[in-house]
C-alpha cells in the first residue's frame, strides 16, 4: 500500500519510467527530491497537531472507562464486573515497512548529496587552491628560464634594433611556463603538454636550478613587431618552446611572448615579413637556470 500510494504521487510514476528506460541518473535525483518533499510535509504535519493536555487526556480516559463499564459502578451501586472487550492489535508491519522505506530514502538522499559535493569539490579544488595561495601572499611559480645577461651588453650597442623598438629587460630563454597556478594539471594545460611530460620537465629543471650552462646564438629573426635570437641549447636542458630563443626587442605595446608565435610560424614555413640573419659563427653565451615567481615577473614573460 505504501508503494501504491507513493507511485500515485505526482512525478513518481514518470521518474520510475525513466529509471526503467535506463535513465537512472535523471530519475534518481527526481525521486529523491520527491521523497524530500514528502518528509518535509510530514514534519510540518507533526508540528501542526498540538498534543492533548494531561487534563483532557485523563478526562477522556475516565469517560471511556465509564462508558465501557470498566472501573465504574453498576446501576445497583456495586462495582461493575464488566471487562473491556479485547481489541485486536493493529498490524504494525505496514507502518514499520513504510518507516523503513522512508529511512532508506533518507539515507539514499544523504549519499547522493555527498556525491554531488565530492564532484563539486573536484571541480573547484584547483581554483580554491590558487585563491588561497594568492590571498595568503604565497608567490606562485610562473616560469623556468635560462638567464642570459650577456645579451644585455649586445643590446646596448646602437643600431642593433630598428627605430622605435624597445630592448627587453632581463633577456632570457623561457624553458617551462608554469602559468602562475597551484595545480599541476592546470599548469600542464597552460603549457600545452601532458601532465606526465610537464612533471618530467619540471623535475629535471628543479635538479638543474642555479646551474650555469653554455648556449649558442645561431641566428637573428626580424619581424615588423619583434626581433628575436634563436639559440641552441644543450640536449639535456628541457625547453617547452618549439624554437628556443631569447627576445631582443619589440615595438611599443607588443609583449615579448609574441616572438614565440612568430618563430613557430617560421618553423611551419612562413617567409613573408621575416628577415633572417644567420650568424657567421654561433656566438656562445653563458646562461643560468632559475625559477621566476608571479610576484616578481612584472608581466614580462618571454615565450609564454
């Protein structure tokens, strides 16, 4: 009877049909919402019925006992010998079954809510982690680089860059872009590589942190908005960019990372608008591996 009554409730039959049709993911939340509504109605009904006072209960009990001849007196003044007729006990199976069913529904509802919370936590955890790091003032890693201070001396020579070009500050070759995020998955996505590849490069660079290596400048590429130098790195030094390079200068308002886009187009066959100067002999440069943090980057990210 409980199940029949439940199925007759609005929306239950439709949800059951969806479940039978294999759409359990849609049907289960609907059934749980309906059950939650039933439980809410039951709680409201319980509160709406005021319990009888003790005095009213006692008076009603005495009246029933008098009417049944139990504990009262007979017409001749003697105590009544009439006994209360035995009443059959009401069946409890149905009520117990209904309560058990409602208890199961409540448990299922709690489980579903926990699952929804876990799914939400999985989606928001990386953002929360990044927000906590930012709000707590903890600097987040932005990118690994190879510092090339000797390039600054080269840029100091007049006539090397076209007019209205601004030399970059702190010239370097970007090795791995971290993205300024706390999650490794997000960082790998920003870098455009798999998590395993990103982790391998990061661990390799951590092992090389602070070490100095020799690289070679092999050619200079001129474009209307940026000038960059292509460099040859040691084979053991990881680099996320398809064309390792150091940005030399840009037009006003052009970010240094634009050089990465230009060099990738050149590697794909672009020739229009480019002037490539091959150095007669590769120029050796000393570089040091280091990690740049977001708070210290100042927005100048080459090759990102």
